[in-house]
């Protein structure tokens, strides 16, 4: 479970507290409901862009994985993997598996039971528990308080840590993920918020965004997306941005190959 522990310590140090609702007596048995079918948009995608495996961590004392948060790991049918390291990441790294390595990894995922939906949770409520959610096709595995269980799905997370992949399993070197689209998630702030500094917003007015993932969302493409990606690499969470005379806190969210709109973030 070293992969899970890599970011758990850093996340726990962040400010904020959440209360986890009662978990219920799930013990790893399959969920009664059938696995959700892939969305129409997902099935209409080119084969190379089809999502085959994803995992994310939510909860914890820092409240990870809120609406619109970047998944920890996403793997696509062409072997491309997008890895977001660190709590509240705004950028990601792209890796690419060889066809043989991709096939082996998916075989291991099925052997770990990820092709069938299930939930595992403590019988007693655990305050500020982390939750790991893994999706494989239409199947969803949900593990509450993964640090406290010996489960094949949790052990498999070490295989979803691309920096640990053998060079022989990779089709080329890793590189910064350069998204075709970047979402800007903006929320109004006051002048007395204690911001690190105020910067002039250089793109379309933030107030024109649509409501999604709890904020005003704008999806940028082309040169604007490239500008937003550069800003994301420099952005501090305590920076305020001035747009049309108003101050905003901004979070940059690179859209993944299976995402196109603000509505996709609201469903994430």
C-alpha cells in the first residue's frame, strides 16, 4: 500500500476538516445494484481515447477530491496514462505503456477483482476517513478507510503509480500532460481574504463562466488553453485574480481525454 501512503501524509497536513457520514456494514461483498454502463459520450469516443481504468482518493482531514478534482490516475485504451501527484493537483504527467504492458496491467486489475462493482467499509464510522474509488469499464470499487484493510484492490494501487513503472514497460519517456482543453474554476473572494497577491486575469472574464462543480467554470481551448496551462504551473491557492473589477480565487483543471465540458467536471 506504499502508493496510497505516498500522498496520504501530505494531504493530512492541509487545513480543513470533513465529517464522513456513517459508512454502513459493507464488508467487501458485491453491491446489489448492477455496474453502471459507460456513458454515450464514452462509447462514442475513438478507441484510443476510451477510459479503461481510473482511481481517485477522496475525503480525509483535508477534504480531498471535491467536485471537479483531478483523478489521481487515468488510463486509456492506447496505453496513455495521466498521473496527478499531490493533493489538489492542477497539473499532471503523461506516461505511455507498451501494448504488452497494458495488457498485463489490465489482467492484474481483473485478478484484483476490479471488473466487478463492490464497496468495502468499516462496520463502525471512521472520522475523516480516506475513500479510494477505482473504476474499470462500468465497474466501480469503493474502499472506505483503505489504510485499515488488507484488500487486493488496495494492494493493486501500487501498480497504478507510473513513476515506479519499469522503463521496459513504457513506450517512451514521461512528459508534462498538455491538455487540449483546460477548465478554469473561479469563485468570488473579498478584498480582505489575506491573499498572497492580486494578479490581473489575462483571459475571458471569469464572471461569464457557467455554474459547475460549485464554481464558475470556463473551458478554454487553443492558445487560451496553453496560457491557462502556464498559469496553472505558477498558480498559488492564496492568489486572487482580478477580472472585470472583481476578485476571484481560481483553480485550473486540465481536462482529460474523456472530458470535454464543464458538465463532465460536475459528474467527476
